[in-house]
C-alpha cells in the first residue's frame, strides 16, 4: 500500500478497494470454473448414458471464447458487498478457493451439465414436434431402431441447438450468481453491475446471430428455435439461480462450520496417509 496522504480515511478506502478486487477475482474464477465443470459433465454424462454427442467441437469453442468471455470480464466491475469492511482479515495461509467453495463450484457445475443434457434429451423424447422417442431408443441410438436420420447432426440440427442454447443461457444466469459470493440476488440485483448486464446482452445477441443468420447457422451447425423450444431452454436454465441461492443461504448460515469440517476432513485424511508405513503404502 502506498500512502498518498496522512488521512486515515484514505487507508480505509484502500483496504476496501483491495478487498473488492480480491472478491471480484474470486467471482471470475468461480464463474469460469463452474461453467467449465458444466461442459465436462455434459460431455461425460451424454457419453455414459449412450446418447449422441450433445455439442460439436466448434460449438464448445464458441461457448468458451465468445459467449463466456464478455460476462467473465465484466465481473471485474462488481460493486463490493456492503459488509466488506466488517469481515475479519484473511489469514496469511487462506486459499482463494477453500474446500467448501470448491464443493459449491461442483454443485453448480453439475447442474449446468445436467441441464444441458436434459434439454438435448427433451427435444428427442418430449417436444411435441420432435420424434418422441423412448428413453431406450435415445440411449441405444447406434442400433437405429427408428430412422437414423433423426440422429444425423447434418440433417437434424435442433437437438444440438437446444443443448448449445441451454448451455449459453444457463451460463448467463450463472454470471448473475457471481455478482456476490454469498449475497442474494435480492440484495445484489443485475442492475448493480451495468457492465455485466451489457455483456450478457451482447453475448445473447451474438448467440441469436448464429441461430438466425443463415450462413452463420450453417457454420456452427445450428438451426432457429421455435417459441416452445425457447421456453424449454428457460425452464432448464433458470433453476441454476435457485440452486446457487440455496448454497449462498447455507454458506451464510453454516459456512464457518462447513469450512472447518471439510478442512479437518481433508487434512485428517492426508495426515493418516502420511502416518502409514512406507511399506504399507507400496502395498
């Protein structure tokens, strides 16, 4: 810290600014990690269930480089929490991502992945204009019990468009979750960070462009979505806010106990492993 004057208020403001920068860094990491976990879960779950590929490589590249980039950058402009100067100072050995925070990343990331796969499966099994396949037909698609054309990505682009759009929209909602680590959206509404609101608008505009501009749609292997499909996208995407609101409430109420318990559990297992004789470890 460089002192520009002898005013104590300047020191307080500098400490508050430093804490705000630290919190915004955590929110950037939280958004990117949970979103990437969701993409990994999506690909793994679809493969494990025997379903067709939900996303193509170019679609994943689109999400990672274009759709995620603007909201992630805008999180650096989050306003500090109101109680930021009432918190106790961080310890010298405190990690930027502790055990409980990583559990939260996993929970949100798993929801993102399952929602993406769910939207993909919904189009095949429940959409009124879709093929209305059974679950067994979808998960054994390689046997082609129905016409194989419904699983051909070049002919039938709507299922992968559903999964791509759901992934984009759920990550936009997840960006709103990152307005504060533990503060509810009722206390940190979207308009508290206009940069983030604008970034979400730009990202969604770009996504709509690849859906409805013909040459872009051909490049990314997508198709325009009908109103019913957009409604389903919102149904699958919005609950990520509810999931994170519950996790924030748990953190505000039981956060210290959870962190302490998880830390003791992780380090306890590590100590037990270190106490084992070297010969036992080799065995």
